C-alpha cells in the first residue's frame, strides 16, 4: 500500500513527532527554514507550549507556539488520506515548504 506524506501547519506536537521548521523568530541563532527535526519533549511555560526539537542541523532550539511556524510531518496510507476531514489537513511538497520559508 502506498504511503503519502502530509505536512500539517502549526499542528500540536508530541514527543517523537517529525517536524519541519518554516520560520523561527530568534534573532541570534534561528533554525533555517526547511530544516527537519524530531520533537524530544514538550512543556508549558506560562501558558505557552514549547516544543524542544533535535534539529538535523545540530541545533536544539525550541519551537514556541504562537511565535514560530512549522509543519508536522505525518505519513498516512492513501486510503486513510481520503477519509481525512478537508480544511484541517493539507498536502504539500518539500519544494512548496522551501518556497514558503524564503518569504
């Protein structure tokens, strides 16, 4: 059965989730757009979710909900993808993500 990768914009993340950084608001050492990573832990800091990620670039900066932009990476079977609710999930390509990060 064929698998399809979907990228869910700014979806809530859990430990072990795969993610791609779109834009990080950190003026000193941001993670470059298009960089993939894996969520290592999640915390709530004063009501804001922070997702601590091991980025492929070697960085360990956290994504901050409401500040940074990312895409959760999920693999689904083609049959499952047909039953997903429209409007909540969308499919895109790596090229589209890289194009979006250059904005």
